[in-house]
């Protein structure tokens, strides 16, 4: 059975043959971490294997004292009775799928991934396997991402509009991945625009620059004099800043949110943002189906809370799809607060 | 419809009412009058007669996408709006150069569905969808299935028309009241200069609405400056004696003609050219208080009530204002004068037309004491109206206050939840609550409002993690959480499983300090209902 390679346990997803955990929720002896978002990269484990493309971000998240083994994409290394390699997942800088070869078969755990082009990270690499573990954050056919060029058109239109009206534009988005992707797209359109950053984004933006990603010029909001008028300027902040005292200096601002959830009108209206921009670092419905096909896997395991629809749809179409928790006890994972 | 789609987008993209008003005024200026008329109609909450069912839309969607019914249902549950679900699931259409104007959609295209059979409707829907970009698929479906819900109130629409026409808001409100029919001429006429006989015709006057009194009444000044009346629990209505006939308008500005023949007959005896504002109540002769609202409810639903119903639940108009007399608009005159004229007018028409009695008190404490009798008199509390005030338009604070009695409350346990719609789509926000009947929880109330966004999110997460069973979109949940509900009235009901029906239930607070065994019992509610 597949349980010899993948066995969910309360601490996280465990590989018995290789004696390691993937993205453990609790401290363990040996961890393979797919990417630097807080719900995947947690400090406290004795040893971490990560992709070297994301080393800087991992250090930022796991702390300077953590023991990190960095691997190039595609490099094979041995863990227990398995041979492991990391392959780009296209989610954020340094994000990886984990390929595990052992017990006479190959399993691939995708981690979070997307299929759309992203100038800030290596594109998703389809890795053939017998067992494919896929995410399903946006596992319904209502989620089909518009081309990024179209979204950036809308974003630039919004900024023009804010400039005309003389109000600041505050764009909320997750501090790791989404913010840098927007900055990397924006610099191609408006190379001279300086973007103001909330403090929580500053170091992460710097980490991307150090990794060689070209981004719009940025300055921390805190560098601006008190009472500065931000009319017509773009300010980026994590969603947690919405409604906080920090927002007081942008009283008249038009607000936007960049997230895959913005595809649904009710979700945007509920959050009370003026504008929603559909930008996601996760696969949309066609991307999920394409990846399952590309994997050539004989069995597909689906993670994330609301994967029932994807599983049932795949089964209706002759794919042996199952919830990952059917292999063991999965910790109660809520949909990621980050990186959607 | 391209221009209207842009307007919708502009409205949808801002929470500022000023920006919405400007966007609409600009659209009225630029769009052809025939389209502007329909835009005003639908933005003001107007709907077409429905020409295709939700089932037909789902079938068309399944046929067009090949997706299974259950998957369409799952998507709908997440989106909470069928029109939008369709737009999101379809591949992007190809509009080409052909733009079909809004008025053609409203006057020809959408109504044409009713001339086809089910299969024909599904075929035509699919044909339209294929030729439209996503935003217009959404709009066409919205126009087909119901209200737009884009954060435009009727009042805001009236303000936008007033801004475009450069006329007073109250005048536009009056011109658009009643069943205003959209059309190029009708729209252009909204901007015509004010005429002396403006108020003649079949349109009702816009209702003046009271605001809830939240402060203590002595903040209102001298008690002698105010008229106090009971706040009746019936249907607000405007009875117009015009020409040879009588028109009855509801507060929702719908014609109620035929439903209350007693009132129409009595009003027909009044001199032509007068308009009364009051409350329709079911009231048996010789009783000193009205029947329960449920009795009136039976009358509302009946277009031509039979003799038995007329005998069981006779109605009367408790009149409290006179807006027109001898064809003259009285609204600018002080309430004291209007009321004096009203008293003389209805004199001799009792009990079917009655003057709502004034409640006299020498001071606020005295009035507060009388308010304590509200429930035994089957009223909702008191109305306070400034005696020298004009009859205003809409909900304007300051001159009319409703001073309601405190609601009843009960503690009940959350037992079912289902996803909400619109702003609350994809979240479990429609709750059913139960009270104890022996050792089982019996549903007694549904409530949708009263929690803040944080509580809604928290409860939504909890519901997902603690679902016991699913019945379509409805989930039964573990009995854990106790909520304090408020409601306005309770009565015995044969239609409800619990045997009681509560009016206007809403959540007051989440009682995290209470355990489920602290919740109320059905016995207690029954006693309250029969007492």
C-alpha cells in the first residue's frame, strides 16, 4: 500500500521509508519543507531539507540558528531507504514539490503550487510519478484565473483612477509571494513608480531582491514624514493591517485586495474592499486537473479541507482519487491564511 | 448592455454612496433615455416578471459545461448567487461587435423566453451566454432572476435622478413612487419642470418613515410639543380617494386594491381628492384591541376575500395622517392641522375608518407608564410625532419617532445552519435555533442577523468542523452553542412543528457563558404564546 511512503500523523505528513516529515506542524527530527509560508515552515525541528532557491526566505522564517540543508532543484539525496529530490512548484520563490523514490515506486507531494507564469519563481515542473499528492485550495470550477496581464491592466487602471481622484491606493496582499509577484509585474509597466511598504513586507521584499528578482523600487511607509500626503500613490500591506490603527494615515484611501478568493463577488463585498484583484499563487481548477493528468499517477491523494469536490470529480472521470487523510490521521488543517 | 455593465462595475467597485450617485447621474446623462429608464428601474429594485426558472438555468449550465449537477450545486453553495455561478463556470463568451441595448434585453429578449417551452428556453439561454463576455452573462442572468443588489437603495437612486435632472429629491421621489413604468418618455418626464398639479394621478405620496428612538424621551423637549399614539402592528397603507374610485397602496408601494373591500367601501364615501395615511388592522367589532397579526396575514394573501374570512378577520384603517384634501397637497402644513382635518373627515365613518387616538400625558414619566400597557393593548409601543412638523419624505430623523417596547428574549441552542447569500455567500450565516421539549431540541426560530463579522467567521469555522449531518445545503450541528434571541411577538401556530411562531427573531448575543441545558423550554414559550 501507499502508506509505506506517505503516512499522515498528528505531527504532519510522514514518510516511513525515509523517516522524515514534510512540512511538520510540530518539531521533529528531520523535516523536508516545501516553502516558507508560516503554515508550512515551522521552527523547532532539528534538521530541515529545503530548496536552495528559497534559502534566504527559509532563514527569515525558521530563524538563523536552524540547521538547513539546501538542495538544488532536481538534485537527488538519500533519506533512509528513499531517494528524495525537490522540483519547482511555481508557488513562491524557492517553493518545491517533493519527489520520493522508494519501495519500488515514486510519490510526489506537490506542496502548494500554481501553473500560471510568475516572474518571481521557477515554473512548476510536471514530475511523473505513481502517487501524486495535490493541494486543492481552489478545487471548484468557479476558480479559473484570468491572465496576469489582464489583472495588471485592472490594477494600473485603479492606480490611475486613484491618482485622478487624489486618494491613496492601499493594496492588501500576503507579505510573502503575492506582494513580490505584484511588484515584479508592476515594474514592467511602470518602472519609475515607487511603492510604499508596510513594515511586515520590507524584509521579505529585500530577500527576493537578494535572490535576484527585479521588483519595483520600494520604501517603507515608516520612512515617510508624519502627515505626508499619499495621494495617487500605491501602498502595499498585509491583510492584517486592514482596519488597524496603521490605516489611519490613509483615511481616504481606496482599498484593494489581491487574492484568488476575489473571484467571487460575495467574498469581496463581505471583506469590504473597494476593489478585488484575482491573483493567486495556487492552482486554479484547470491547473489542478492539468497537473493530475501530467503526473501520470495511478493514485491521487488530495490535501486541504474542501477537496471533496475535486476528489469526486476525478473519480467520476476514472481517476483513483482519495483524501490524504485516508492514509492516516491528518492534523486539522485550515485553509492557509497565507499565499492564497 | 455594455454601457450598463460599465455602470454596474463602477457601482460594484465602491462602497462610497457619493461615488455611486455620481456614477449613476453620469450614466443617466450619457445613456439613451430608453436604456436609462430601465437602468433606473432595476437599480431602484424593480424586477421583470420571471421568465425562466432557476432549474432551467442550472440545466442550461450543465448542458453548456458538461459538469455534473452535484458539482454545479457545490459551486452554487460557494458563490451563493446563481447568476454569478453561471458566469464563473462558463468559458468566456465572444461578444464581437454586437451590443444589444439594455432596453432591448428588458423589453424584447428576456420577455421572449416566456413564449418558448422549457427546452427552447434552455437553448436560447445557451445561445445568449455564448455571445456575451463574463460581466454581461452575469448581468443578463441577474436581470432574469431577480434584484441586482449592488448597494443602491431606492433613496440613493432617487438622489441620483435628482442630481441628473437638477430637481429636488422629494419631487423625484414622488414622481417615481408607486408603479413607475420604465420607458424613454417616462424617464425624460422625470426631469420636466415642476407642475402645480404634480400630485394628481394614481401615484402615492412617498411615505414618511419614523426612526427608532434610542435616547430617553425627555431629550425630545416638552412633552406638549409632541403627539403620542400607539404604534400599531398592522400594515401601513395610503388610502387615496381619487376621481370615482379608491386606491390602496402599501408602504412597499404596491397596490392592495381588492384585498380590503371594507376600507375601500368606507373610503368611497369620503369627498374626492383626499389621501389618508394609516394602519390596516384586523379588528373584531366590540373588542378593545386588534386581532393578532396572524389574522391580518390571512387577509393580505387573499385578493378577493370570501364571506367567512371577512367575518373572521374584518379590517379597519386606523388613520393617522391626512396628506391631501380637496385635491390640495397638505404635506407642508403642520401635523396638528392635518390631524384636526383628519378627525373631522373620518368622523361618522367608524369603525372602518378611525382616527388613531392620541395618548395624553402631562409629562414623560406619565407617558412612559402608558407605554407599559403596549403589549396588553396588542401594540408595539408608542409613536411620537412633533405637532408642528410637515409630512416629510422617507426616513428623516427628528420629527417622527417609534418608541417600541423592549422585545421578548429567549435562550436557544444552534441546531442547523445553512450558507447565506450575497455578501454572506459561502459562509454559514442562516441559523436555526431550538429549545427543549423534554430532552430533545425543537426548532423554534430562524435568524440571520445580530452577529458581527468576527463572530460569523468564528461560528462558520466551528460549524464546518462540527457538522453532524447534511441535508442538501443544510447542516445539522452538535448542540453546543446558546444564543439569546430577541423577538417581537409570539403566538400559537398550527403550521409550526413547535406549535408556536415568533415574529422578527434576531440574535441579541452569543451566550458563551451558558450551557445548552440553560436554554429555554418549549413549555415556557407555549405559556407565553397562550397568555
